[in-house]
C-alpha cells in the first residue's frame, strides 16, 4: 500500500508511477506500473493521457528530480501546487503564469500532501533552469504541471514527490548528473518502507 497519511492509502498494484526519465526510476520500479514520459511538458501530457486510457489507475504518483534553492540536495519534497513557469501572456492583459481562457488560476492546486514531507510549489517549464530567481515557486522541474493538470481533469488522485538534485543555479547541470541516480532509492524509502 502507498500510505499518504493515516486516512489515505492506495494499493501499489493500482498506482501508476510516472517519471520523465528511466534514470530517475532506477531498478526500484521495474516490477511496478511505471510510465516513462520523456522530458518536457508536451511529452508528459501526451504519455500520461494515453496511459490513463489504457488502464485507469486509482492513484498517479509523479516521481522525479528537481532543482531548488529552498530545499537541500537529497531531500524529497511533496508538491501540491504547480505553476507553468514559462507561460507569460501579460502582453495581452493576463496574469503571469496564467493560461489564457483556460479557467485555471496561475497556481494550480491539486494533489495529496504526504505526511512527514515538506511541501513545495513546483514551477514546470520547458527549460533546464540554471539561474533560479523566482519567488513564486520553490522547486523547478519540467513535467509536474501537465501531469497534475491531466490527473485533475481526469479526476484521479495525484501525488507528486520531487528529489532535490541541484540548486537550480550555475552548477545545476553537474549536480543533476550525479544526484539523479540517487532519486529512486530515496523514493523507495518513503513509499515502500
């Protein structure tokens, strides 16, 4: 069982574990319902939507690496708020991060908060951020926003856990290359212990 808190738990067999890269999953998830979407928001949205229509999971769990200047490298953080950090249509009078005419606020709130983990706000975008300066979001990734959005629209419970691999600063690429391989063991301790 995947235990979210004292009241909520889901069978592992009915849970879909979603990663951008196989290196984030390691060998830990080889015998689980695992989906590797590829990098980026479009790939994430397409692959998750296809998988939902093949088998309807009871829970979608997004696991992956992320950058942060608010949390320590090696920490796992739960995200329940998401920003599409590369959406900027202020020139047409919309708010920063707002998707025009979607009816969705700039900060998408969806998903379970896992007991015992810090909570972060995830800014997803189609760039590897190496000069993080925004204060609206505390974690940087490239896929969580569309995964949360699809889960919400499909009315499927969602859990998003991010392994902090780097500080989204100038050394982020080097740190990520080393840290990404440690993510699966950190997720294993939280989900299956």
